[in-house]
C-alpha cells in the first residue's frame, strides 16, 4: 500500500497540469475573440462614418469612392443605386423622319343637282388621304366650277358641286340662232344658322326632294330610307368625355340609310360565307366582321350594282339619322321605353335577334340602339368645337368608330344615349359588331 501512494500523487499532479492547460487555452481564445470583435466593430464604425459623409453627395465620384474602398461594405447596394440615379440620361437617338405615304390614284365623280345635269366626266389624279385638292369641272352651256375637296380613303369619291350657273347667251349677234330650251336652275335654298340664344335643337334644312323615292330596295333586298339634309347638335353634355364638346353639324346632302342592319343572308349573297357567331336565322344581323371586311363587302356590292354608290355612313350622318329630328338624349324621349326600341342586356338573353323586331325611330330606322354595334366610316378623334359641315373625322388614327350599342349593353343612362361612341382597331372582329349601309342619292 505504501508503495502505490507516489503513483497516485503523480496522477493527480498530471491531471492538474492538464486542467491548467485547458483553462489557459480557453482564456487565450476568449482574448483573441474579444480582440477580433473590437477590430471588426472599429472597422464597421469607420465605414459607417465614411458612408455618412458621402451618402448625401450629388457627385458621382464621391459615391464611387465609397464603393471602391468598401466593395463588400454594408451600404454598397444603396451606393450603387445612388450612383445610377446620378448618371445623366442617355442622349436620345435621332429618329429618322417619317416618310409620308406615297400618293395613290383617286377617282372623283362630280355631279350637280341642277335639273337636267347628271354625272360629269370622272377626274383622276394622284393624292394622299387627308390632302386638300382643287377640282375643276365644266359642263356644256354652264359656267366652269372649281371646288376644294378633302381626299378620303375611298375610291371613287363622289362630290356634289352644287347648282351650276348657265352661260349667258351672246348679245352682240343681231339675230342669234335658236338655242335649245334649257331648264333654269333654281336658286339654292338656304337656312339661317340657329339662334345662339335659343337652346340647342335639331333643325332640318328646307330642301327640294330629289327625283328619288322615300324608300327603295336594292337587288339584295336591302331596304333604304331617304334621310333629309339638315342641322343638328352633335355630342352630349351628359355622356362620356369623348362625346364633348356639343357642336353644330350641317348635313348638306340627303342620303339613303339602311332601314335595318345588314343581315347574314345579305352578307353571304355577296361574300359567299357567313362569319357570324350567332346563326340559325338568315335575318339575324351579320357580326364578327371587321371594318376592313366591310370595305371589301362594299367594294364587291358596288361592282355588282354599277348604279349603286354604297359606303359606310360617317359618324355625323349616323348620329343625325339616329336622333331623327329629336333634341333629347334618346330619339324616343323617355329612356324607360328603351326596351321597346332596343335589344340589350336585360332583354336579349345574351344573343342577337332578327332585325326589325323592335320599334323604329321617327325616320323609320330599326335597331339604331342595341342588337349589334355598327361600324361607321370615321377614325376616332376629338370633336370640333366650332360648327362644321359634313365632317369626316380625322385623316388617320388608331381605331375606327362604332355606334349604336349591342345586345350585351348594360343598362346605363350614359351608354344608351344617341351620342354614345366607341372605337376598335379596323381589323378586329367581335360577336357584337356589325354594320348598316349608306347609299348616296344619285
């Protein structure tokens, strides 16, 4: 027993030594960690102080100096954002001047309502749509006439020269030879402009009825109603902003307008197919046709009927016919009667209906509200503020105007009014979009 004690004492001393070494190692590590943290904290404080001196600077070089010194710093992202904000905007690249469209051949057919005078020889020239050109025409026994016209994107254009003045017979000859009896042209009937002190109202110009029936039907069975010339106030003060300003429009020439929207049977007779979404009755209005499709239909119809002069109505002609002499927001007066005149959301069942089933307006036109929207000729644009005659709309634009609402129209006093308008790209085809034809008076 006595011999083993030294060995046990030696073990205790060895364990004590190891314990001391572990303690010293832990203390050394703690000292190193504290020193590192102190250094890092000091470095962060220096970086933050540097950042505070440059962050409000308006000089890109000072912001860049922070990024260069602290590429991985705490505020590098913010510094880069400030640096980007201080960079000058790139200089705009000079755009090439737009090349105007090339002139295209335009045929102008000139006529006058002077008794005994029919269409004159056609004039053909090169012009761009939107340009104003001067046309000179002459007719035997009448004085030459010169008139400025605005070139439209349709060929041919038909221009009314107005009444022609007869040439005076020569008086120097003692015995003039007998002259053929020529009708004396009647002086043009004019109407004074409306009194500005009176409220806006529809005014119909006195006119001499042309040698044309009140109604006619063409070879396709399309019925037309004669619309007289006149004045009206176009637009609405209670509708959407694009219906303003309300302004006076003069429709100087009578025209025929389709009594009904063009039907699927009539479209198929010309085009050979029926693109409509709703089918089952040939008297349903044709729809799902673009403005460009309609122009092709009109081109073929004019070629088929050489005496016909068909086109889409202008926006002014359409609204003038829809108002039918009324001065109210609805041509029939009380909007509570809207369902008697139109197929819309509350009575259509979500589909189109055969034309002519609702009541006609005062001029005998059916479905001027509801059933399908109707393409018109104009590009969409702002209204003129002054009085205008036979407006054609802007020479170009993004969308063509459609009028008249459709079977999906929601019940809204604004959307139901005669002045309501919308626009679509001319190549778009929609199941609520059709058209109504205009035929010019010979």
